[in-house]
């Protein structure tokens, strides 16, 4: 399809709109009137130009389109519609517009008159290719005789006064930096030998001493009569481009060095490291150590938020991505020593401490984030061990202090318990010593003295038993015996004390309970339980004792109607010297040894003893002993 032709407006030149690839999309009527053609593209131009010029003009045309700068072409001979050859000047300017996103050119072609046929191409103005804008200069050079033609741009590049344009090659080569001459000549020789396009960059030293970079693009052209080949080309001043390239290369090297440093850190630092960038907070890098710490992680998986098994310190609640330190750092937060649990590759939860900070751009706005984390499981275990040691030490100190307190209390109780019966014995003995006591008084004195002497005996026996227990020397002499008999003997011994408080001792079962046991020690156990029950029971009450068989076990239970045992005292009721701080307990006297001795004796018989408070009031002690088979 031919391009639309604009109506004639009396213009003196062709006006075209050309696409980047050279096809014409608009032209006016001048070209059709001049050439007799309805199209004007590169192919039409070259076909109408002199054969000797076609290759050169085609090269310069395509070069101009590729470089994107304004340029000019001079045609020494273009065949017009009347058959005559005319000289033309073509000016091309790039059109940069949102209307032409594919890149277009505004081209004008003007008739400059007739040319003399057969004129030497090198010396004729018709062969000029003046590209004097944007630091572009044209030249032709015949290596055989050294003759050259320069456009005025060459003189400007070299910083020398403009001349006619006829030069010799030495006039240019002497400006080339000596270190670059060899490379330039090698490129020229290669192009002349192979007819390949010449494309090189080199340095020149201008007349004012300034060093500049030039780029040369040239084509090899052979005359129509087999003349020696010549080079036709253009020079570009690319100094600024070289400077930019060097800066880019330097920046690239610095970037590569920084990337290598970062990679070395990611590969070898024994910490977890991760970097996220962009508005979507994409994880772009994770350290090798960090990958090993993440459950089932591969380098690709570790860059997915869902692959991170991060948990709150409860070990159950999994953290959402927006809760994680790295995610919050991307929003500008700075996190210091924040503790989390991380699901490790072996499935265990490890304790980690994380630090995170945002990555800021030149304007101070966050464009990403960096997080580091370390395994502090060993530290947390050490802290737990230290805490346990401290707690143990505190408990041991408290126990020691309590033991000292109990020792002091025991000594005070012992002196009190010894003084009371001794005072009674001494007082009644002195009354008897006067000889003034009557029969009733003497009988009462004898009763008081005997009762208090028995109290002293029990105190001394308890102290001796405790001493033997602590030394591991308490003797147990088991024989075949009936536990019911031990119960009845203890009841008989305890009856006077119970009668003194008008407390009834009730035995509800007299079943024979044959066992292998030390009868004296088992009687001591029952007596201690009965004594304790009578001591804490109110007057005019009762203490019940039951001895029965349950399977292969004998169960002896002593229950009273007293106030019961305080809950704080229950766990310690069988400990030595432990009576609690209740005033009622203190008022009943005793050293707090009986129940401790009872437990030791029972356990020595492979039995057990326990206590509970009764629902209706009072306490109940139960002894369980194995029966003879």
C-alpha cells in the first residue's frame, strides 16, 4: 500500500515521515513531481543514485537511523523524471512524540542543481556527507595514496582551524594517542582485507591538549572502474559515553564486590540472616545457617513466608507473617532481642533471639528489611538451671533456717516437758518428806509421782528411739504375733490417761490379725496414736479404734472427735519435731516425736500410715500392715 500523498502547496522540496525501518508513511507531491514515483523509501533513493555511491549512502543512512541523531546526506546524482541527474541534499531529524512510540523521522529532500558527471568522488563536493550536528563528522580515505576528505566536524573534533577538507592521512593519525594507533591500524587493515565494516573506538589528543574518545563506523567502497578500495565513514565523539561507561563499570564492580561480601556473609556467618525487599516484602536471601535452622527448608522454600515455623513462646500459637520481625522491619520497625520459638529441621522448637531493622533508600523510606536470629536454647537452659539451682539453694537455706528454728523450738519444748513432770515429782516428794501427809495425801502423791515418772520415761524413750532411728540402729524383732493383742495392750496402758479426761476408748472389732511383727514396737505405734487422739479430744468424748482384715492387709484405725489437723500441718504431720504453730497444738505439750517414730516403725514392717480429717470433725489415723500368709 502506497503512503498518502499530501496536496501540492508550492513546496520546493520533498517532505516525508519515515518509520524507523525506513518505510515512508507520509510524503507531499514534490517527490512525485520530481521523480515520477509515488513512493520514496531508502530502496527508491539508492536505485536512483549513482552506482558508485549507493553502498556508501546506504551505510550512512542506516547508521544515522541506528544512532538516532539528526544527519544529512548529499547525493551527487539522482535521476529525475525528465531523465537528468540532479544533486540532492537529504536532512533527517528524529521525531520523539507519544504519537509515534515506534520511532519516526521527519525527512526533507531538496534539489541543489546539476552535477558534472565523471568528477573524482574523493574531491567532488557531491560525495560529501556532512553530519555536523551532535558531534558527528564524516570522512573518506584512500589508503593507496593517503588522500582524505574531512567534513568540517573533523576539524572541530581535533580542535584545529577549518580548512578545505582535502587532507592526507598523516594529518589525522598524528592526533591519535600513540598507545591506540596499533589497534586502529589493525582494524583498518582487517576491514580492507575482508570488506567488513570498520567499528573501533580510540583516543585523540586535541590541539589544545585535551584527550577525547572517538568512535568510528566505516564501510569499504570500491570505485566503478576497480579503483583501489577506500573507506567511507563517520566519527562520533563518545567521550561522555566512555566516562559514563567507566562509571557504570566501576559501579558494577563495586556492586559485584558488595554482592560477594554479602554472599560470603550469608554463606559463613553462624547466624540466621534474611533479607526482604520491595512493597510485597519478598524474601530475597537467607543465610546458609538460617536455612539449616528452618524446618524442612531448601534455599527456595526458605524464601517463602509460610515455610518459616515461627511460634510464640507458648510453643503452640504459630506467628502470622505480619507478626514476624522481618515483616515488621520492612514497615520501618527496629526490633532488638525479641524472643521467638522456631521449628527446627529436626522438628524441635528452638529458642531464638532476633534483631531486625529496615533497609532505607536515599530518601530515608523503607524499601525492605534485614533480620538476624541466633539459637539461644543453650542460654535459656542455662538460665533455667541457674534458676533451679537458686531455687534449690533458697529452699535449702530455708530448710536449714527452719531446722535451726525447729531445733531451738525442740530444746525449748524439751526443757518444758522435762521440767513439768520433774517439778510435780519434786513437789509431792517434798510433801511426803515432811511426814505430815495423811493417808489420802500420800496416796495422791504416789499417784502423781508415778504418772509423771511414766511421762518422763516416755519422753526419754522417744528421744532414744529418735536417736536410734537417725543412726539407723532402731531394732525391730519380728515374731509371729496377733496385732489385735497389741491393740488391746495399748488400750489398757492408755486407759488411765483417758479416764482422767473422761474419754471413752471404744474398740469396735476384736478379729484376730496374725502377722509377723515386733509386738513391743507395734504396741508403741498404737499407744502413740491413742495418746495423740486422747490429747486432742475434748472431755467427755470418745476415741474409736478399729482393727480389721481387708484382703491380706490388716488395717488399724484410730479416730477422735478433736478439732482436726490444720491443712498446712497435714503434709508435715509425720515429720520429727513438727507440731505446727497452732496454739491448741502447743498447749497440749509433747515433743512432736510420737507420730514420726510411729511412721518409721510401720514402714520398717513394710506397712504404711496416713492421716485424714473426718467430715464430722476430728482426725483419723490408719495403719496398714501385711498379714501372715
